């Protein structure tokens, strides 16, 4: 098998979102809201249990009712995505209700994301080898500015984002769009992701699939390098 293209997931694969505590502290500072240190820590822990940070931990308890319905389709539109995550956030009391929207806005900021330590090296090596690269993400906002900010955009040939197509992984149609955009057959394509339930959908199309661990960036310094061995 000759790999002619590699598709990457975004969150937990190429990039990692900041910690929930860092996320909260940034928003409080921007809004000039002061909280006792114990309240900051307690609130951050509550937001993490709620799953309110997109790209962070999933909700400790699966959402139900209207919020549960939104959660199931959260990546199919920008409106669903914002409503789902601000809905989770609103389960936690904050000093000002406007902070819930501010938290959502913060998670889209390029500075809230860090590339994994070996991401630039691996993407550059694939480009040098003539292997096409695409990003296929379940997401509700435009992640391209994150790649631009961190200097990785030049390595990416196409972005296929669920909210722009109205379908989300594991739907094979999303991977098919990426393969077509790169001009490669699925059987010549490798999908790299951190969520088997979502990213594994590429296998139904005929792509090879490789999984990485969803860990903080500092705890996964070289998790992407095996991709270069798989490509050959």
C-alpha cells in the first residue's frame, strides 16, 4: 500500500486546547473580573465536569433533553456548536452571565491552542515527501486561523470541517470530500485521529486509520512521528 495522502483530525491530534483553568483565567482577566483563588479553581473544575470547553474533556454526565439533542449534532453547524457548549457552560454559575459567551469565544482564539511538539516536523516531512495533507475535523468554527497563527497552514492542502458540510464524522462523506479535494483515492489515504468512534469512520471508505492518544501537548512529545513510518 502506497500512502499518497494523510488526513489529520484537529483537536487532540495536531493541536491541543489550553487547560480549563487557563481558559477560565484568560476570560476573567479579559473581563476584568476578580475571583478568590479557591473560586477560580472550583469553577474551573465544575466547567471541566460539565464538558464546557470544546476540545477538552467530554461531559462527565451525558447531556439529556434539549441539550442532549444539541450535543448529538453539535458539529453540524456553527449555531448548534455554540448552543451546545454555552448550554453546558451555563450549568455552572459565573459572576456575570455574559462570561458564558466570552468563554465560548475564547476557545476559538488561536492563542488558546498549542500544536503538539512534533506536529510541525511531521507535516513538513510529509510535504517534502510529496504526500498530500488534509485536515478533517468535527467542529463548529473556522480553525484555519489557528494553523496560520502557528505557521502550519502552508503544509495543509485542504480543510474539511463538519459545520461547513452539515455532516460530522464518522460519516464517510466527510472523508470522501477530503480525498476528492486532494485528488487521491481512499485506499491510498491514511486517516490519523484520536477518537476511534469518529475518526474510524474513514475505514468504511477504504482509508487506513491510525490513532494517537488524546493527551496534553507536554505529555505527548512524539506521538505523531509514527505516521512517517506508516507513510514510508
